[in-house]
C-alpha cells in the first residue's frame, strides 16, 4: 500500500491506471476497526446526529442488493453529515424473530436458535465488507434476551395504562402457516407467504388500543418532514371519516303490538332496543330502506327471529371462511334476512334488518343504514334481494321523480329531494343540518370515525418474545413483575405449529405452570408470542443505550440523541412499522419515559431496484448477489454504481454493462491523485469547474440526489483529464472529499496518498468560491434510436463523454438506454445521438 507522501508520483511506463480494490478495502476496514473510527462519543459529543436505517431480517440467503441499495444511501448521507461537522451515530441491528425465520428453520430441519446466529454472522460479514460507517459496538438482535426483556417491558407499559387488552375477535387464519395474519398479509383471499386460502376464526387475542391515538397520529402528519408518499399512505390507513352515528330502534313486539310488522318480529328479544350505525352521509337518511349488520355483530343473535335463525347461522358459517380483504373487494352480494325490523328515525317507517358480509365489524359500528339509491354496493344488494330503492338526492338535470337505473353518487351541484323539510338543501349543507336535527331528536350525533383498528399483537407461533402475562383464576390476567423480566423463550424441540390455534409453548406445562405473582396460587403463563412489529416498533430507542442493561433507554443519552435526525427506509413499511413506531413513542411520551412524541424528525423512502427491466426473483434467476459483484469490482465501485442507477427515491434498473463505467471513473480519480503535480499552478478553467462541482454535489447529497452528484463528479473528471493533461494537487484534493461518502475506502487511501494523517471524514467538506461559479451552460438534446428522449444541461464546451454521463444520470433518458450503444454521434453544444 502506498505510504503517505507530499511529492508527486511519476508512474512507470507500464504502471496500470487503476487500483486494486481488494487490497485497499481490506486495509481500510482493518484500520477503521483498529482506530474505532465509526464509534462516536455517545456521552460527550457536541453535535450529535442520529442517522438511522431500517434494520434487516437476517435471511439464510444473506444480504440482497435491495438491502445494500438502502444501506448505501443512508451511509452516504451519514458520512456527509460527518464531513460537515456532526458526530454521527449510524447503528444497525437484526430483526430476527418472526414467521419467516421459523418457517425456514422448519423447512431445513434446523432450530431457529441455532440458525439465526449463523445468519447474523453472515450479514455482519457482508455489511462490514460493504464499507458502512456502522458502530458495531451498539448493535441489537431482537431474539436476544437482553433485547426482548425490554420489548416485554414496553408491553407492560401499555398494559399498565389500559392500552393492552384481550378479547375474542374475528381474525385471518392461514391453515398452512397455522397463525393469524394481518389484513396486509392477505392478498386476494390468500396468504401472501404461501398462497393458501385464508379463513376467518374467532380467537382470544391481545390488542393495543392504537385507535385511541388515531386523531393525534393523523394530526401530527402535518408537522413531519417525511416523504409525501409515506404521509399519504398513513393518512389513508388512519382514514378519518366525518359523519354521524344514528340510532335505529328495533321493533319490540311487546311495545309495538298492532303495528303492521309486529307479526314478523314476534320472536325478537324485547331487551334489544336499538342498533347504532355510522354513516358519512346522514343527508341520505330519508332514503335508508334497510339496515345491514356484519355477520360478527354481537346483536345479531339477539334480534334474529326464530324462523330466520337457521338461515342466519348458515350464512355466518359461510362468511367465516372468507378473509376480510376478500369481503372488502368481492362484488357478489350475499346476505340473509334476520326477521327483524327497525324504525327509520327520519321517516318513522319500518325497514328490514339484514346481515351481509360486505359490512365489516372493524369499520364504524359494524352496522350500516343502506341507501341503495346513492350507494353502489347497497344498490347491487337491493336489486338482488328486491328491496326498495328511493331517490333522495337529485343532480342539476334531475327531479325527485327521475328513475334510478343505478346508484346516483355525483354530488356536484346536487340537492336533496324526497327528504321533507330538507328538500332543496345542497348536499354539504344537508349533512350538517340533518346531523344536528337527529341530535335534537336524540337519535344521533355528528362524529368522526377512523379506518384504523386496534393492533392485534398475538401470534400462535414459537419464534417470538413470550407475552409477559400470567393468568390466575383468582386475580385474572396479571403482569409479570418487571424484576422477573425477561420471560425467556425456552429452547424446545417440538416448535412446529398445529391447526389448533394454540401456540407450541402451550404443549410445555413445565414452562407455563407458574405461581401467580399476586396471590401465589397456581397459574399459567400466556403462551402466545408477540408480533415482530412490536420488536421493531421501539428498536431505535435502544441503540444509543446498548450496554445500559438496567434500563431500556438511558434518560440522559436519549435526551442527547433522540428523536432520530434522519431515517431512510422502504415505503413498504410506510404504514405498519412507521405507524406502530409513532404510536409506541407517543405512549412512552405520555408515560413520561421520553421527551418527544414523534420518533423520526425526517424520513425518506428509497426506491426499488429491478434488473434488466424486471423485478428480481429466484424463479427468474435474476437476483443480484452483492458478494459476487464486490468480489469482482470492489465495494466502492458497487456502492457508487448502485447510487448512479437513478434517483435514490425512485430506484433504478441494474444492468451489468453499466458497472464497468463506474470502475473506470474511480480508476481515473486514482490516477489523477497519483499523478498530480504539486508544483504547477492550477488551471483557472478547471478550478471554475471544480467549484461548480463542489456546489452541485453539496446541494445534491442532502436531498439524496446521488445519481446527479456522481454525474457531476464524472463530468469534472472529464474536464480535469481533458486532453490527458496532468492534474494539479489543488484540482484533485477537494474531489477526494466529495467522493468520500460514495467510495469511502479509496477516498481514505487517496487522502493518505496526499499526505494527510487524519481520516478524510474528519477533514471537513470543501467550500466553494461563489466568485468562481460563473460559467455558461448549454442544453443538449439526447436521441435514442432516432427519437429525442430528453435534454441535458452541461457546461459549455462539455465533451461527448460528459454529455453521455449526464444522459445516463437522467432517469427519463436512461430508461431508454437498454444496453451499450453500438454508435454515438456527438454534435458539440447541440446533440448526442445513441444507436443501440
């Protein structure tokens, strides 16, 4: 390896232009480890910056290119923050509990307690080789008792505050995976993991009351500096609906004897007085011609007449075999009449009560007033079962008597009709007016409803943290005392789940039989384990306090380092992980454990990597193995190429043909530093371009525009080496600092070659001279196979290679460049034409 020197290097005639990545990268990995370069002073630093990336699930297959794309993007941002003067903490850990690990262990006949440590060791090797600025002294493994002790502590904090509760609920059950699935894990009625048809089961489950926090979770989104797509996904998932709760009185035969419908409800229990529905359209109540209850509604048995009980029971059995997602999307309308009638509080008329699976218990009250004239689902149901359809809203060219051949749902310029005193009211005015009128009649009130439902955290599997609850016949559910945490997951051989819906831990009485912590009598542990989203919902709080075994997160350290300054991850976690993390942080804030209620100051979602235009998959044989590419090209080349594929927040198309160009760029930088003159004066035109590049890269990196930052550096190297001129030291030294976040190993080596004793990452970010920025730019058209695909802006006098690099950095152009051009036609200052 080259020793530090202040003197220019004169290459031998046969000396290659490039460098040996394997030697350079191995040397600097060792030096970083020896010097503890990536371990910040957690307690004493002045300018802390917490740069967080989503920790991976350590699969047996090892790190995939999508992981490395995300981690490299975060690492570049973190290294840039260090260069501008922050003390940066960039941790990583392993989200190793859960069904993926357990299923793989079952598949290969291994125990997850033996498998996971091997997987983590492999991931650690790969991540280290990638050159990440990770503090390996503060990593976490969610499967280690030292971590899940505090996951169980988090559960207990919610239990103490009444936010953790147990109830019987209808859940999605996968007969193959033999566990509960969230709605998000069901695709088209099938399990996303194994494609088995999902069924519904009623089971006792533990839930967190996240719905109590729905208004806050929604309101705070307006204050967050997050990717717009992520915030939109959370707003949609929380799903606030403004409307009204309306009470419909169920006909009581004892009170309503002699009414026209009394004989039809003679078996209705006299104790049931009303059904409450939620609607976003109280203005249409005069058109409500029937009620519908979800098959799981607790009042269904109580209101169903004897002569309809068999039909209702049969229908409920059929509905139980459908998952919730399918029920939401199924266009075929089915149902059963209950035999009961209710009074419409607006008209006083009697309307029948049905049960149907298109109504869900998880939304609103689990009951709806059906207005077939103005709702497509209700219209389809009413048409099938020959129920009345009334018009109560008319458009500009309609009247109260205009026939309805389909549901009328266009409210623009519409007014109410056939609605007594409210005829002629515009729809929006009518909503408020009728809600207020119903409230005066004690028949309803205006409310806000949320699509969000409580978080089910129970899992009937083995590989997870045991839920820290003990059941006592005398005391009920009792929290495991904090002094007794962790409740250690036992190493059992028979961890295969069965179809009983009971956890494998329930087969081990020697583990679950314990005395009650309150009264000392015989009791039993909860045998379900908790959802892996609970493990990942708080891990960011733990990282800075790793090593403090007496607390989940040290108060002083937490106040210094949190909330997280920047978080980078995938938008596939926009809802569940990020929403649950926000909820748990709010609970910790309310309990006085942390000083903030939002965990992530900034969040940016990265894009996805495809290969040769297609999504990567094992079946297609197009998966990129990072080990192979790092072995051949080096980590710095691979990192830089991944960031050059396209905008980081959009992703890009991985093509093998493109990586050699990035290696040539690094080779040219290497040769430029190696051959740089320390005696010749720098060229002013080159220095102008250098300062333009410093500004460009300094502007692009903070907004994650890595591809254009790389293109700017490539363009500068073309100017630097134009005509094979010999670079000057002043022309190359700042370039090393600019490229350091992207290619840290070679940057460290080049910085040392320039005679510096300190790390390039402690050297500061180069400043640009505004007076030197002046210089013209031109727009050049880029054609691909004869069609103009875009324009690129480059410096006046830019050569063909510079323009070509700028074209590839533009995603709107690069997507048409599907291979190495067979011909390039360049007209300086005007046109670049590529023939593929």
